[in-house]
C-alpha cells in the first residue's frame, strides 16, 4: 500500500524529531550525558598528558602539572575542546537514537564542497577585518611583543592548522548543533532555539568586558542563523575555524603570544566593531552564495508507524479471519485434483446440504467399503414405496436432520411404524 506523503518537513533546529524513536526526555538526557562524558574525557586527556609530560622530563608548574611551553600547551588546550566532538556524536547515536550525521546537516552528512566554498569566502573577508585591527592604537602606547622567528612560527602554525579546525568544529557541534536541536525539539520558532545557545556560547568564554560579551553574542547569533538558513553547520564551522586561525596565528607570531590568557571576551570596543563588521560581511556573502547555489534546508519527517491492517483485502493474512496463524506450506484442502461433489438436497426441507468430505477419495481418506447394512459403491439404492417395504438392514444416511424439520428416520436403525398399528396388523384385535 502506498504511504501518504509526509505531512511535515523538519528544518535544522527540529532535527531532534527526525527519528521515530524521539521522546521528549531524550534531548534532556542527552545534554546531561554530553556534559558528564565530556568532563570524563577531559580528565582522561589531562591525566594522559601529565603522565606523558613527566615521562618526557618537562618541568612541573606550581600545581604539579608539566609545563609544556606555549605551543605544546596550546595543543593540549585545543585537544581538550576537540574531544567533545566524538563525545557528542556518540551521544546523538546512542541517546538520541538517530544518525550522528543529523547534527551535521539536513542531508545527514557534512557537505564538504559547500564547506570548502564557505572557507574560501571567509578567508578574504576575515583577513580584511583582521588587518584593520593592526591599524588600531596600542593600549597604553606599548608595542607588541617581538617577532618569534620563522622556524618557531612555522612549527606553531602547523599545529594550529591541524587542531584549530577540530576545536572550532567541536564548539559548533555542541552549541549550534546539539543545543540548538535540543531546544528545537520543544520550540518551533528558530530564534527561540537559537537565542539560548548564543547566551551559553558567550558565557562559556568567560566574563570579560561588556563589549567582548556582546561580540560573542553577535558571533553566536550570526553563526546560528547561518546554520538554520543553510540547513547545516558548514557555514558556521568555516566562520569559526578561519576566525580562530587568524586569532591564534597572530598570537603565535609574537613571543609568548600563545601563553596569554586573554580571550575574545576581553576585547575592546574598537576590536569588537571590526570583528562584527567582518562577521556581518561574511554573513552577507554566504547569503549571496545561497541565491546562486540553493541548498536543501529541510529533512523529511519520519512517517507514522504503519497500521498492521493497512493493506489491500487480497493481502490479508489468513490468521486475521480465523485468529490462528497458518503455515506457509499448508496443503490445499480439499485437494484440487478431483472435482468437488455436488451439494445434495435435503429430502425433507429441500435445503442444500454441504457435501460430506469424510469419504471423498481426493481428500486422502479411505472410502467406506460395502458391508452389512451398507450397499457397495455404485449399487442401486434400496427402493421404497407401497410395493417395496424398507429392508431391515437399511442404514440411515450420514447427513444430520435439518434443523426445525422432522427426521425421516427417527429410530436408530429403521423407520417407526405408523401409530395405532402393531405386528398383528390393523384388523386384528
């Protein structure tokens, strides 16, 4: 039977309902599982790095942890965020009971060609915004740190190119992915689902200046809108990864730049204005691309479970009529090799009586043979009437009397004589 067309198509923020196994408590349980599993994964990573640093002879800091230096220490920090990516994908698969790719996009996978196009779009736009920051006056008139050197910068840049995209993707999968879809499981409005993740994203980077917090809010809101508008995380991942590469690259170019504790939350208002201008320009560029390259923005909602009896009448199983399942290789009954005997008419009421299959030769059962009181097959039936008295050994027929009529053979073996007569005859006293 043809299924009816789907009644709804789900946008990105509603993909938590993509599976027929969706229940209202799964997003809440999944959020707790992600948080607990991420903390456990970070503890395991830090413990392994501490053991490795001690084995390699790195000096310990005031807290007893190995002091790796700017580049290795930054690598550990980036990995401690990147481990959230496999944790999240496993949680989506096990707790959410849906494909892990449903967090990537509405197509169930990461659209690599679209991601590459977004990266190529973000590079010149954010490079322009980053270059404008070098024209800003220094705080307090102090010069920036000296050049770190070509060899050291190349080593740091190689580490950043590998790990920064993983760190940025992990944050996007958590905030624009999981948290947006968890809120969208309860809220239909996209903005109602995007605002909570933006606030949590800004708070996760610490409380610095009001300008820095506003910058993070705008970044998260634009990244969330691009995710909803494009139906996937590719545009937001490209924005986040390129932005962080420029930020970490500038820090890696100067001595002890990667060792600084400052984050985007500590930015001043001039830096924030340039950053917001770059984000807005990138958002406009991606919107322009969408007009030239339309993308799939929704996914089909899961079909309702099929009714067990939703089939054509000819497809009904035999057990629906009888209540008893029948084997698939049951033999035909009665056998089709022999013709069926015609219905016999009831001698008293004239009603049709179904044939008796017990003696049919095609049914696989023996036919009664001739014997005492039973004529042989094919023998003429005993005659009755005024000139032929019924024999004593006539056997009554096998069919039962018709309901509501008098039986023609009321006795067990022979007909009852008329009332008022006896063996002496009607004239004898």
